[in-house]
């Protein structure tokens, strides 16, 4: 017959299970908002933004793979006609996934968009599992995950830096493997799979995978579980290195590293100013205000100290060492989300503990207000002007380029003012010319088409000339060469006679 003590224990277990169910429902709700906000981008054209440039490259990889075969496409690293030298400077996870999805019907952007968005979406449940595995309460965990997703780094750029999903997943599984005396075969299989995926995903993934495998090995004193994860990690690293070195060899990768670490002249002040501009644009003001305290809380809390410290050092090293990459690309500092996630959860858990200790009545009300604020911020970022400016409007470039194809015989995808137009090379199936406007006067034929970024057009092309364009969409236009020559010569004549 159950005793009163048994009833109390059962009641506590029921409350714990109920909180767990509600917590995962909350995580599912956050993930649903993000997923729905991304749906409109899954088949959007590759455009004149960071994702369009990266997605255009992968689209070229997939097309060349299916046209030229595995070896003819340099293991799916060929991105001709944009560039004749293969591009395999990153581990091959996305190349593999895009190749698999590429067997689906048609030749459409979703075949390249789907995999990185799904990998990025994994970050939401993985972040919750990581925080819960560290002993963080459900409410602080939900608030911290919500805060992460409400940033521009996550909402806009995580499908580019998609490895944040595998990184958080691998960390979450290792945390649970460390504390499990006898891990289930399912948990061990998940740990090995995550280890392979994270080390096939990116350079930061290789570093994180190696660190996590070492941590697990030391924690479990090299038992079978630790050895299995270490072998899986080594296998993923070997696959990545085989792909990159097999395509490029050491010299090309060394050149790429040199380019990333400092190929552009800028001072420390200019570098720091640029980084501040990026974080100011991509992190909400409230996130920036809370971050220092969160970082301190994450380091002080013994449960989160190691992961907060290591992830903060990794993020700082990624930005500071590869300074040219972080100077050029606004999404480069995305790894800051990981110490932010853990630190904010630790801070929230500490605040919740203090409120319980002092029997403060304001705790639930504060939590509700914070949750509503983060939800509003997430919804605004996901569906507001920020997402439209970052991803919707730049897609006008791809819509225009895909609607108008150059005439037969045009050798180049002529362009004016467009930076890194891999998407243009994809849609027009021609190389980008080695010269911009200067080559038009001597090389191009009058009937050939030129793609123009009206926001970055040359001085000799006044905006009034848009009326003579073949087609216009948003801030982009297509002109024929004859019209551009007439406009240019008219500007020169005016300057000479004036």
C-alpha cells in the first residue's frame, strides 16, 4: 500500500514530467516560428546577398556534379563557369547533402536551400537539450533559446553558418554521455553520428568535435563509449581532410588561410569599428546589454564554466585570427551565440534561484514579461523589415537574372557594380568577366546583356538611364551593351564640351 512519502515522490515525478512536456512544447513553438519564417526563402532565387553568393556556389557545385560526374566535378567542388579552379576550402557536409537532395525533381533553389536550413533548425532543440543536460531549469533554458533565435546572426545567417546546429547537438550529446554511467545504445549511436556530422560540417566543427571527444575521453577515462565517439570524430575529420586536401593539396589551402588571416590593409581601430557595426546590426540592443553579465554568470557557474569559457575563446579566436574573413563578412562572428546561449541560461537560472530563495512573488511575472518580450522580438525579426531587407529584396537580383537570358554567342555574364555574383554565373551559365565596364567598350557586342546593380552603378551611368533598360526589378536592371555605350559616350561628350 503506497505511503504518504511515496505519494509525494510520485507527485514530484509527475510535476517534473509535466514541466518537461511543457518545456519541449515551448521549444517546438520557437522552432515553428523560425521554420515558418524561413519557408518563403526555401525556393527563393539566389540573390545579391551573402546567402545568394554562398547558395549560388553550392548550386554550381550540384549542377556540375550531375553534369560531369563525381570525378569530372572534382568531387562536387567544381564551380565553373564562375571560376575554373575547384572550391573545396570547407569540409564537405553540405556538398554531400546537396548532392542527395539534388536527385529530387527539377533544378530549383530548394535543392540547395533545404539542407542548410534544416541543419540550422537543429540548433533549437539541440540548444535546449544542452542546457537541460547542464542542469539549467526549463524556464531559463526557454528564455535563452528564444533569445538566441531572436538575433540576426541566427535568423538570417545561421543557414549560411549552418554548423551551429551540429555543434550544439554534438555538445548536448557529449554532456549527457559524460553523466551516463551506462549510456544506451541509442544515445551512443547519436553521439557517434553527431561527431561525424559536426566534423564534416565546418572548420569550427572540426575544432569543436576534437575538443568534445577529448573532454569525453578524459571524463570517462577512455572507456568504450569514449573510444567509440573518438573513432567517429576521427572518421569525420579524415573525411573532411581527404576532401579538402584531395581536391586542393596543401598549397591552395595555405593560400586560403593566408587570405583569411590578413590580405587587406586595415588598422585595429577600423577592425574593431567594423565588428561593432556588425554586432550592433545583428544583435538586439537588449541582447548586447545582457551579454556581459551573462558571460560572467556562465563562467562563475561551475556547471557551465568550461563550455562558456571554451566557446568564448573559440569565438574570439575565429574572429581575431581570421581577421580578414571577419572584416569582410558580417556573419563571421556567429559563434558568439554559443557562449551567449549558455551564459544567458546560467544568468537566468541564477536569478530564478535567488527569487525562489527569497520567496519573491515577482518571479513568475518577470518570466512572463521576458518571454513575451523575446517572443515579440523573434516574431518582429522573423517577419519584419530586417528579414525582408536581408533576404527578400536581394532576391530581386536572382528573379531578374533568371527571367532574362543572354543571347547565344555572349561569352560573359557582364555585370556592373555586383560583388561576387556567383548566382549570376549560375543563372546565365557564363563566367563573370575579368574586367567590368572597361571591357564593354572593346569586347562586348552591342546586343549582349549587362546586369547592373543600380545602387552601386558607375558614375557615368545616371539613374535617369534606367528608363532605357531592357528590364528593371527593385534595385537591379539589365541593359544591352549598345545602350550603355551610348550613355557612356554622351556623358564623355558632355564633360568635354562643358
